C-alpha cells in the first residue's frame, strides 16, 4: 500500500515544477529581450545625435569659411587722405597684403576640408554606418582638425596685426589712421577675420568630438 501511494505526489511535483519553470523562463527571455532592445535603441539614438552634431558643425564651418573668403576678396575701396596739407589718393585692396592673402588661402583650404567631411558624414549617416570607417580614420581627422585650427588662428592673428596697424597708424611717423578714409575696407576685413576665428572654434569643437568618438 505504501508503494502504491508514493508515485502520484512525485508526478504532481514534477508537473508543478514544469509549470512553474516555463513561465519563469519565458518571463526572463522577454525581460532580457526588452532590455536588449532598449540598449540598442539608446545606442542608435546616441550615434544619430552624434552624426547630426557633426553634420551641423561641418556645415557651419563651411559657411564660415565661405563668408570669410568672399567678404575678404570683396574688400577694396578708393578714397583720399590729407597729409601735411596734401590731399593724397588712396586705394586699398585685400591682395595688397600678404597677411590677407594668407587668411584667404587658409579659409579656402578649411572650407574644402569641411565640404569633404560634410559629404562623407552625410553619406555614412544615410547608409546608417559609423561616421568614421576605423579608429585610424578618426585619428587622421582629429589631427587634421587640430592642424587647421592652429593654422586658422595664425592667419587670423596675422591679419589682425595688419588691420590694427591700419587703424592706429605708426607712432613717430607721418602715417595716419587709414581706416578713417577706408572704413568700408577695414570693416570688411574685420568681418572676415571674425569669421576666421569663429571657424577656429568650430574646428576645436570638432576635434573634441573626434576625441569623444575615440574614447567610446
């Protein structure tokens, strides 16, 4: 009698264990799947936001380069100035200064760089791939961004020195403030220099984003 009554409880226990473990397994799989789904979604969202910031930076950098170049090459003016009772004609043009030519050349190169990176970033974003093809590619862009940022600062500083000389003249010499009769020319040069320095800030921010990408 004792042997006849022992099997049912064992079978019942097995059935209960089967019923208990199955929902637990399913629940665990659903929860894990949900967590994985959230992780992938958040990663894609971060990557997409990063790409969009990179695109905006390159676009603004390209616009700043174009404005700096076109404003500078349009800087020319004719006027006259009175020195020791003599009315002397004045004609100023951006190409007369090597510093201004240097600024135009640097801004043009930075503009080309920004255009190339903008096209590449948009293309990779549309294909839903990483903005950089490899870590070596990211390191290369980081170095280029830093070099262009330093060169832009150099060009802007050189152009600023010439502009300040035109505004203040030379002490202990009969050279007056040329920006008074040539104020339109000096204003255009100042705007071009301002956008060059602004472009330097954009390149620095872009380099910072490169570092963030490499650290992830």
